[in-house]
């Protein structure tokens, strides 16, 4: 078993950075699932999210470094999605 709870904890310099990376990854995954569930092409998804098709390609490929939390929340809101945040005590 690893000494780190997640890969993000292993690569981040601070706990705050690890949490931000985890949260961005979760949001990207949720948006990607939404695209897949709706059976949208990347072009259709781009129209719904108000971004370019290459931007959707980056999202689908998990290129986290290309997305900020603000950008991901903005994409979600543009598509009519609501982002909820839940805080829990760290283990």
C-alpha cells in the first residue's frame, strides 16, 4: 500500500494543491460522463458547452493542465449543469 492516499497527493507539493487537482479531475470526469451519456459528438458537445471542439478533445483526453476550476464550472453552467460542493473531514 502506498503512503499516499491518491496519485494527486503523491505529485502535489501541498495538500491544497492535491485537493484542487482531485476536484478538477472529478469535475472533468463528470462533464465527460455527461457528454457520453448524451451520446454527443465532440462538435455537438462543444456547441452545448460554448467551447471549441479541440477544447472538448482536451477534456475527453483528461488533459487537466489545460483546465481551470473556473473554466470547468463555466462550461458546466453553460450546458445547464449545476455544480455542488461537499466538504468532508480529511481522514
